[in-house]
């Protein structure tokens, strides 16, 4: 045996990966019970309002759901939502309920078998909600290059659930999401991430890729790529560890740790800075988002109590509605502008939030910038 390490085989092409993913989700998996990891069951339970909606969805839609989180923000009545890798349509059906009859929801997926399920029940479901016209549409296409009907700046919200990791060109997905969003819009999504860069033999494993493990992006690389795409200051909302349950697959992944993380990426050109800067601003939450009457959790270290002034950095002020740009603007009052700069925002101690509001009320995040 040679003392020199064996060279790894050449990486698979993007086209090969796409075909394998389409085969895995279209023909190999019948329901979520066929999965070999907890990647699609790792997240905490969605908000009770979301759960109430999910309970009323067609069984065919929920049985073929393979997501790893609940990227479904409340308070989106009347907004336009684009779901990347919409699959059987579960999140689209929920979003269609949340946006109401005046909103619209578009799902993109490359797997025809999944699209058939999503389309089959859409009309009947929206009719059960009392809508005169179905507010859902499903497009066959790829998340690396959206169908031509998706125009620049045409959506308020882009969501995705455990799909970006399946793409062989993740930077392209981020760029397309940014392009499709209106100014003040948000890419609100859950996906699988890793605590390290995975070796090529793990990336090329067909089953692990289909199970959303091989394509997991190193967390720090994701933050770098988000910034390149225009999404400055990505915010982490929640994190749950993923277990590789199959012993054979666990032996392949080794010491790597995987997580289901929900991120919030805002499109606010010219308003977000690479560091959290202090302009003496504060925000007050109005308590107007359904299911969040008492407090609102922007991310894992910003929980705003209804009616209570909360010191914020410039980036947080922008995300919550400074100058009326963000989709969240109508739910918050921002006091102060950027005419006076006080240096870096101090995140060494929690802002004006009580521990009872949330266990995540500390202003010290798990990693990255202070905010």
C-alpha cells in the first residue's frame, strides 16, 4: 500500500447531480418515511398558527414533504411569495393561506412528479378558503436560473425549505433570489449546513446528496456567498442539529456536524453595512403581526417586546423598517436617523429585552458579527 493519500475521483458535473436529485425525489422516495437521515425532520415544531393550517392540507401534499424547517413568516397578508424547490407544495399551500386572496404564491420545482401532486389539489384547496380564484401557480424549472416569467424585483418574499443544498451552484441560487426580490423584500429559508467543508467523496455520495447532507454548505462559506450576492448581514433565526441515523452513512460523514438553520436575508441595497454600526436608533414593535402580539423575534438575538423601546444598530433598523423600505415597516416604529454616528454598536450586553420574552434574547449570536 502506498504511503501517499489516494487521489479523489473528479467531482460530478452539475448536470449529473441534478439528474440524480430529480430521480431521488421523483422515483426513489415515496414518502418522508423513506428518508435515512433526520435532515427533513430536524426542525422544531412550526408556530401554532402554521400547524393549524398544515393539519387542514391534503394528505397527498403533506406525505411527500421533505423540508428541514418552517420558513413561513407570519404577517405576510397581501404579499407575493416565491418558493424555490416547492416540491409537493406544502409550504406554498400554507403561504397561500397566509397571504390571503389578494396575495400570490409561485412554486418552482424541477421534478414533474412533485409538481403533479402540488397542482392537483390547488384549486380545490383555495376554493375551500373561500377564494374566488386560485392564488397559487407552479412552474417547472431550476432554482439556479428561474423561468423567464419571474421578472426582476417581482416578489416580496422568497422562501425555500431544504432545497438550496441540493443545488450544484448555490451562488447562482442566491443571485437569482436577490434578483427576483423587490427592494425591502426577504429571502426567508431553512436549509442544511455543515461545520466544515466536506471532502469530495462525501459530496459525490448519491444517497447523502439526496438526503440533503452531501450538499450542505460550510456555514462561513454561506455567509461569504450571501454577501457577494448582495445579502449583507445574514441573520440566523433558528438552528437544530441533524443526525445521520444510518450507520453506513454515518461512517462516511465522520466527525462533520450538520444543522438545519433558518436564515433571514434582506434585500436593502445601500442600507446594510458589513459591521453593526451605532446611530443611536431604537425600534418599537407594534404587536400587529398575527401570533406575535406580545413580542417579535427578528433573529436568534433580537426579540422585541410589544411597545418597549429597543436599541438597534443601523442594520437592524433597516430590516425592521427604517425609511419604510422593509416589508416589516408597517409593524415597527423606528426612531432616529443616521445623521450622527457613535461607532460600532455595542453588543456586549443584551438590549432592552427580558429573559421571559425568549431564551434567545441575548445580543450575542452563535457566530459572525455582533448582530
